[in-house]
C-alpha cells in the first residue's frame, strides 16, 4: 500500500503522530506566498488581487467553477503563465521570502523548485521511463554531485509506488504505461529534482477510479515532504486529501476572485460566505 491505514482514515486537516513529528521539523522551510497577485492575458484581467500564504507540508485545494481562474493562478505560482504570449502578472509570488518574478530570478530554477503536474499525463513519448524521470536534470542544470541517475530514478519511482511495476522495463517508452502509471511517472519526474513545492492541475481528471485512489494516496504521502497546491473540480477529492481549501469565483466580467479560504472541513461544513455555501452545495457553478 502507498500509505498506512491510519493515514487513509485521517480526517482532513488532522495529522497522525508521525506526520506531526515530521511537521515540527519542517515548518520553517520553503514558504510559498502570493501577494496582491493580478494575472493578465494581454490587457484582459483574469484573476484579481489574490493574496495567500501556503502552509508548508500541507495540501491546499483550489476549487471553483470553470473560468474562475484556478489553473491560471496555479500556473502563475511557478512562472508557467508567462510562457503564454502576452501573459503577465502584477504583484509578487514569494518562495522563502524571495520574489520569483524579480528581474534576477531565473525561471528555469524557479520551475525546478516549484514543480508542476498537469491535468493529462504527459510523459515524453520519445523517452524511456528512465529518461522521463531524469528529464528535469538534463533540461536544466544536471544532477547533484555525489549522486547517479540510477539512484535518482529508483528513489523517485519508489516514492510514487511505481518501482515494482516498472523496474524490469525502464528502457521502454513512458507512453507505453497505463494512464494511471503515466501520471505517477509524471509525478516522479516532478519530484526527482527535489522541488520544494509541487503544483497539481487536476491530476486525476483523466484517470479511472482505481488510479485516482492511488494518486490521492500518493498525494497524502507526498505532503510529508512537499508543499502541495491542488486544482480540482472534484469536491469529494478536495475533502479527502486537502488541509486547506481556497474558493475562487468569477464576477460578472469573468474575473476570478478569492472568495473564501480556510480549513477544508470548515469550507465544506461551515462556510462563512454565502457564495461558498452555494457553490459547494451545487446551487451555483
């Protein structure tokens, strides 16, 4: 199993003793924060004035209807947004107190520290399973001194509970795996470079229920090492895996706003904003 039964049974936001011990050792590290973030596509404002600090070693879910700016906001957290022509941001995104949009900040290094897992599994089809895992090193700054690629690949694949399934066929194409295996391979690729933050954009939307369960269990385990920000349209998934939930809703001009943020249990059981209550109950969206 990917995680023990105690972790699987936990309530959102409640940590097991092992998790609590790990948390006390890592609370100080790798804080991610958005400050007064406005996100544009050309002259069109898509997301307005979001400020949020993401708690280390936890999962924050972003929920809201289509068009509310969830994926746009997520992509801005590691400068993927600016890969779109004429896209830009105003405000700051801070990692350990340093603005990732500062003139001296290197986008490649930013994306190495803040990894991304996309909606559809996207292993590089011309690369083997082995080469998919180490792609981040070859595309950026090489492997750390004193390590070798074989150790990195095994560790990353074991971290996503994929090693035993593929260890005898590491030379085959990553595209030859099942959909769920491909998504776990993409997560292995993201964490192989040892990021501080992992962003996930609807990572289970293209998966069957069994594969979804495996990825959700994996997320709960990975939160012991990483800060995770998750976009999901699946309300039950947000309840199952996240500690904190952010609710984004669009206004009449289709500009996304952060309506409410809080403990996941509070957002779904005792929301403070009537619009949140309407959304999570299915009355809007």
